[in-house]
C-alpha cells in the first residue's frame, strides 16, 4: 500500500496540501502520463513497482494486491 499526498502549487510556487490518501499506486499512471508527455518516453515506473514487489514480497504486484486479506478479489474481474 502507498500513502499519497496531492498538492496544489500557486504562481509563487507555494504548496497547498489538497488530499492525503492511502491505497494502490494509481498515481503511477498519472506520473507516467506526465513524464512521457515531457520526455517523450515512458517513465519505467511500472517496471519499478513490479521489481519492488518481487523483491520485497516475492510476488508480482497483481498477485500481491490480490492476496491482501482486505481486498475483495471481485474488483479485478470483468
């Protein structure tokens, strides 16, 4: 699980906390979109998530999330 913090930045570059949440890394997709728009190549964030999951849990990320006792597996079904 991840802790996420969302900030707003004003014209003077001051940060304002707008949201704090916990959960799976949905922000990774947002990060990848922005990174690719700026750098014209994928960020590699998804491979990093997979690598960390395998290193620390011995499972790919999908199996790790699916194996958490408080996650209802039906949310992953079509």
